[in-house]
């Protein structure tokens, strides 16, 4: 018994909007959907990853978070260096 494929075109999953069915994996029968991210990039995503929430963007959100972590770590390092140098204004 085969399951009926749900049409996800037009659905929005966090930052991704489904714009069409890309392909169906012959072996696993999983649908691959072409999606457009809010940043403008397009990406093919497995339907199960969309509906489960495992994939929510093209990767731009992860890059942005990573960039923010590096910036924050740099700020902390600068503050720590000021403290170690005896800068009383750092506190």
C-alpha cells in the first residue's frame, strides 16, 4: 500500500517557501521539493525534513548565528584583555 503524496507547493516552513516538486527518490520514494529561502537562495529539500522542522532555511540562518558567535567571542576576548592589562574602566 502506497501513501498519497501531500502537495506542499505554497507552504511555508520557517524561512523556506515550497515552489515546486523537484523529484522523487526512486529507492526511498521520498519527495524532494524545490524551496526558496527568505534570503533569495533556492534549495532542494526532502519533504520529511520540511515537515519535521529539521530544515528551516538554506543555511543562511546558521551562517548568521555563527558570525554572531564569533563577533561575541571577539568582544569577550577584548574585554578580558583589558581586564588583564589592568584597565579599571573595563569594569
